[in-house]
């Protein structure tokens, strides 16, 4: 940081000692913002650094490379200081698992809606576009809630998660046998969660085998089956589900659609995992991320990835806009504090 600030000051000197008043007029940022950029206490944001350099006649491509180098060196230094002690509160591109409940935020209402659906229907589905977080939702939302449920109808004898393959009946027939529950209440149902249900269309090319697997799942509608089934389906396979008459009938009033997350839910995804680990997130960073991800199709995996990379470039216990930009999150660059 200090070296980068020194280089900025040197550039201003080489530009004829341009005053900060003139520099501010050329760069479009306040005198305070520009003087802080060259102060060495912290790295400026990338837009500020580039505006400073350009106003002094510097090559913006060269200065962007210098800025990224400074961010990466700061991140490397932080990693060496922390060693193996620091654990990211974000999952990156990995999905949430059943043990990640303490870091899973922003899906409280959707989880409650799924549990309510399972109360009312023994066979249900959740639909959502690719990248909407269905797999993480299933594992870190309803599964932990069911594991801790006190309500008799939602207290499971067992919970099983499966994904269909080329021969789903042969692979999963035993899983769908409620008699094979292991320890648990004999009066409780076995909950079967089928993730990536669209695999029965994309991976299973045996029509008869597909029909047998569907029949096993749909048997959950009979109370004596002791099964409850929740399937997660990519939204673009909704029409394929309608091709099977019994499946279409079962889903008529037993499905939930995962839509775009609200700004408050996105803020929870950004801020609360950090808070759980004793970290803070700059408000400017939170605002930028919410603005860029809101209503963006498939934006959740990208958000989770950039949050992990920003965490790696944090400053002390603070996740910063500088760290986000250093991770490649340029997004819509806006000039602040003009």
C-alpha cells in the first residue's frame, strides 16, 4: 500500500507538481479522496487510482496492473499471517451442505415455505433456474430444519438425498424403501430429497426405467408408504414434467418456484456470514454487490465466488470495495465522493 501510494505521489511530481485542486478537477473526485489515495494508509479503489493516474498523464493500463499487484501482495501477506487459522465464511463455487446451516442466510422465508409445503403434501417440488441455489437450499435449508423439528408430522425417521443417474431405479430402489430407515421412530416418515431431478430426462434414456423410478417416487402420495418426497427441478424442465400424467397431477398444487432474491436477502448473504466470523463488510461494497446481483440470472454462484475472493483480500477484519475490485469485480464502475 505504501509503495503504491509513493508511486502515485511520484507520478504527480513528474507531472509538474500538479495541485490537488487541479487534480480534482481533472479526475472528477474530491481533493480529500485523491489525497487519501496517495496517503498510504489504505489502497484507493481502482476507479480512484485510475482517475488519479490519468489526470497526471499516466498510462491507465499500466496503473491498473500496478494496482492489482498491490492488492494481490496484500492478500498474500494476509494469508501468510493467518496461516491455517482463518476459515472463509463463504463457500465460493461449492454448494452449501447440511452442516453449513450456521453460514446459510437469506433463505429463511423460502425454507419456511418448503416446510409448509411438506406439511401439506407428501410429494412436492421446487423449481428454479440454473444458478438459483436449489442444491444449497435443499441441503442447508429444510434438511437441518427437519433434523431439529419437534412437530410430529415433520420429525423424520430418516432423511435421504439422492440425484438420479442413468439407471435411477437400480441405483436408488433401496433408498426409496421406507422399511430400510435404520434407527428412528417407526411412526415417522422417511424424507427423500431428489436433487437435480431433471437427470431423469437428461441421463436416463430408458423410458421404462424412468417410469418405474417415477412410480416409486409418486408412491409417497399414499400415507401408508411412510415416504415424503421433495424434488428439485431446473425450471426449463417444467414442460418435461408435464409429459408424465401422474407427475403432472401430483405437482398441480404442490410446487414452489425459486425467484430472484430480494435486496434484503442479498444483503443477508453478504453481511451475515462475515458477522458470524467477527468480520465487517463495507457499506459501499454491500451496496455495489446488491446492485450488480439483483435480478441477474444465475448471479448467486458468481456472488458467492467473488465474496470468497474478496474475503481473501480483506483489510484486517473488514471486507472492502478495494478487495472486491482486486478480485476482478469491476462491475459498473461508479465515481463516488465527487
